[in-house]
C-alpha cells in the first residue's frame, strides 16, 4: 500500500507563519498587515496573502481597523473579561468532574513539571506554551470529549492576550508555584476548595492583565 504525503499550500504555510509571529509578539498589537509588504516579505502573490489573512480573520487573530485595513487585534479590557468569562465555566466544570470522579491528574502533573523546569528568563514562547499545556491537560483530565473539543478554540485568543501583555507575564518560578497551589487544591478532593482556587486563579489573571498591564491610553 502506497502513501502520499500531503503538500502544504502556500496559503496554509503563510497562515502558519503569520500566526506564529502574532502569537509570539513579533507582530505587535495594532500593527498593520499590508498585503504588498507581506507578499514581498514571504515571496508570494498578493491573492495568497489576501486569502491567508481572511483565514486569520476567521480565527480572530487579525481584525479590520476603523480605516478598513487589517491589523493585529488590540484587546481591550472588555475583550479580556469576555474571554475569561467564557473560559472560566469550562475550567470549573473540568475541576468538578475531576474531583467528583477521583480522576487522575498525571497529565497535569507532567505539564507542571515541564513548566517548573524552565529557567528564569526562559524563552517567552516556551513559557506560554508550557502554561497553556498545563490548562489543556486539566481539561483533558476530565475525560469529556466535548469539553476537550470546545476548550482549544479559546487558546489562540488566550495566547493573543498574553502576547499583548508579555512585559507583565510572570517568571517561570512564580508561575509554577501558582499552578502547584492550584493543582494541590484540586488533588485535595474538596470540590468547593478546588473551584474556589481555580476561580481566584483566573480572576487574578484578569486583574493583572486588565489593571496592571493594559497599555496606557487604552480604554476599557
């Protein structure tokens, strides 16, 4: 039986590259995305750029500005609160399922170990990836196929939020300690305590991101 490797299209390759540059913060919030400039940078035709940008618009990683040009989104305080407002019930549901059914936290513990192993001053993209992997592991630990299918849809916007707030992101040691406390609460077997810890964990993030880290002059 023969197999044929899938060849990635120029559009898909461009989507992946621009996405990576947005989520890494290399393309900064508010930065315009000009077709001609992107076509020149990546050596592709402008229709390819146009098509790739529309894919990213559909994934909420690119937006249309007031002048109808495209740019990297600038998340407002209202955006961040809305994003966490959707995320929080999903993570609380996962916590309750895990505690009530005594489910394994092995995956989350492994991701926490990876987060804790990062050195102070670690590459920012690695830190965000390790952080994201921990929360995805908690969702997956609940064993709900639908929860595991819904939750990742938020991750690109969550990482977009973190890209915007990169200067205020905790160092690995502080981030690992916070998540170690959260995992300890979940492992305690006390569902109310675990949910209170998760709720506070997420609310603390909103407070930090929207109060301390909001760009100056940006309205809520």
